[in-house]
C-alpha cells in the first residue's frame, strides 16, 4: 500500500502507532489475532471465575506447564459473555506478579518485624482472639433485665467476593456468637 508523507502525517497526528496504521487503512486484525494465538499456543484452557467481586464473571485461564500465561473473559459465561471490567481484565497481573504475597505475614503487637507463619497458625490465632473477645464482651441481659445476648465488641465487614452462600453461612456464625454489627460491601 503506497502512503504519501502528507497522508502519513495527517493520520498520525494525535494517534498511536496502531491507530495510525488503522487510520491508513491497514487491516491489523490478522496480526493481532496471530499474536494472541502465539501467546496461548499449546496452552490448556481452564474455565475459572474472577476473584474480585461477587458478580462472578467467567474467565478462561491459559496454562502452560502449570503456569498461567493469559487470562481473558469466557464467552460461554451467561454472566459476562466474555466481557470483563478493567479490574477483572487485569487479573493476570494479580496472579502473575513478583510482588504478590503468598505466605502469612505476622507482626506481633508492638513488633517492628514481619514474621512468616503457617496458615494453620494464623487461622487458630484468629479463632482464639475471636472467642476471647466475644467472651469478654458478651452481654446476656441489659441492666433493666432485657435479654439481648449480644457482643458489641466485634464488627464484621465482608468483602465483595463473598457470594450469597458464603454471606449466609457467615451471618449464621456471627449471629450465633452474638455479633449484631454486620456489614458487607456489594460491588455490582
Ligand atoms: S465485574 Fe469485574 S471484578 Fe467483578 S467479577 Fe466481573 S470482571 Fe471481576
């Protein structure tokens, strides 16, 4: 395709290199499709769900040798039909990231250093402190004798990834232990 210098400068004003090429009538579709094809060539396609929010968009993770090489929207998902919001579209960078923390880090009260701890240790620690706080703040009756059975020393704040079933089970746990301050972030 012959392009004059004037046409090239006019098409390129204010545009990206790709935009410029497209403005000049160059069809980039085969090139882009080929590049994507190469990236996931021989990869195993694993259907999965976006980890960020309870919309639950379907994704396909492409995996080679147990390593994720690409994540994109799943067109078969009735929820998102292949689309992802900007956060979901960036989830590859969440999964494959040298700064991602994959171990429990604990800093003791008053401490200045983070220590690596086993996950079981952290779960037990949370359970112990939860029970201790609940027992210390549990109120069965108000001074006027009114039965309340509550614990105002704990507040529950749920995240956007908690779906209906998880929230149901979580609220059961909270209410069974007397917690009445329960909030949840909806992200829809
Ligand atoms: S809306 Fe965005 S963050 Fe939520 S599940 Fe879908 S892609 Fe993920």
